[in-house]
C-alpha cells in the first residue's frame, strides 16, 4: 500500500474513532466519516466501498493496535509460565482505563452485532488468543479462567455492567496477576 494511501486510511480510522467516542454508532455514517476525515464521500468510498468494509477494517485497525501493545508487554514479561496472560491482562485493562476508549469499544462491539464480517473477525481473534492462553504453561483450566476474568472485567467496564470501583478493580487485577504466577487465592 502506498504511503499516501496508508496515511489516508489512518485519517479515516481516527475520524471513525472520534465519531464512535463522541457520538456513538448510530451517527457513524459514511458522510459523517468523510466530513470528519476531511475527505469527499467519493474519496472515502475509494478506500472503503461500503460501511461493512469500513467497520471490518476499523476492527482490524484497533485489534492490530491491541496486539502490538500486547506483544510489547509480553516481551517485557519474559518467558515464564503465565507471562502472556499477564500481558493480556495489562493490555486489556489499559484499553478501559481511558473513558474515551470505553465509549469507543462499546460502540465498536455494538457494530460487531450488525456486521457479520466484524463479528467473524472477533471470533477468530479470540480463538487465536485462546491458543496463546492454552500455551502459556499454566494449568489450562486456570489459564482459561484468568482470560475469562480479564474479559469479564473488560466487558463490565465497556458496557457499564456494574463495573467495580477503582480500588476494587486494583484488587481484582492483583488477584489476576497472582493467578498468572500459578498461585490461587
């Protein structure tokens, strides 16, 4: 992909993200994205011929950002048992520590239900992440429980399903980190 095309796509993804953060999924129209990105609608359609293609690419963009951060954190965790899970927990919690990200991910996951290609992409991501969980050299049931706890915390924050207060979240994260070292409460 040419450099200019890459920059334009980045501009489009950032425009989509701002709309989702500030206005939600219902206001994410091709016209609104083109306006926010400073493009004509034709310019937007050159890169993404329809809204489903745009939504799927937006999921890929945000998943790639997450996976880059996950890889960075995994490298700092080293190669001991449970290290990948610690990185997964840290990367996931980083995503929900910023209120703007929470609204962005809430809108993205609402879009997932409407757009089958985005839903399929997320299913495959979770299959891949679960493989990493299974390979982290902890008891597989414990490792899966940890992933599900991290995902549950993430979803409770994103969807406002009685999320824990900040102090409780810190306690939960500490428990998760302890469990990634193989110790159970």
